[in-house]
C-alpha cells in the first residue's frame, strides 16, 4: 500500500468531463465504438490503499443500464469526485454491475479496488478490433500500464499489495511483463484471500 497519490490517480485528476484531455485527440482522429457520454470507470475503490487490486479489461457499456447510472444532474460530478479522491465506496453508487459482483462488499470495505486496463466503456472489447487498436495507443492506457509496472508489480513483490488479474491481455500488451505475473493471484481465489486479510 502507498500513502501518497499514485500516478494513476494523478492522471485521472486531470479529467473534467467524459474524456481525458490527453486521450481526446486520439478519439477524434480514429474510428471507434467506445461510449464517451460519461466519465470512464478507470478504477473503482481506494486504488492507492486497498491491499487487493483486481485488474480488469475495461468498463462495459449497456445502452439500457449505463444511462441510468448518470440519471440526475449531479451524477457526473459525484463520479468525477470518486476518480479524483479514491476511497472505499458503495459499488451501487457507481454501477449495479459492481454491486451484483461477488467482490462489491470488498470495494465498499476498502479491502479491494478494481482497476481497468482501459478506462473507457464499450460493449465487448474482446470483439472490437478498432477499439483494441485504439486502446493500445491511448495515453491513459499507457499510464495504467506504467502504474502496473512501476507501482503494483513492486508492491506485489514486496507483499504490500495483492493483485488479482482477471483480464491481462490489454494490461500486458507490449510490456514484456509476463514474467512478473507469478506474483499475481487468480480471481477464483480472490474472495477467500480478501476475507483472510
């Protein structure tokens, strides 16, 4: 665990709307099907202090459910505050998806944080070739990969954080980090480990 703001949090403190300013030129110049109507779920929970970090691929998008997460005028500001000031949070305040998961209670307690390799929402990234190509060059994705390499992997090696990798393919693209993955747990054992902490 770290006591100061991490590079990933510092990066997202620059977000003031739905698209990080560093990413905006890339979205404007390349075809994609990302939903950019609302702030992205870069991470959920206390990413700087949670002893367990769940690494996921990207935020999902459902045209029926996602708009309901931002139903009132203050929803965007509340969501930005969650990114700017990460902390334990009731997952229902972010998305019903996280509340329905088997790890929502751990995000709420501060014992787990979820970090997406790619912050932006899409229907199914694994089937979206244009989106995957764009993800590989987005500055925010590169920040997330650098945070993994420079912050989370060293914490895993020193046993100050326990990463669980659910979807590594976007995380490890061009990083040469597969040898470090022996320090990462698998999601099927996550709940048992978090409960023991």
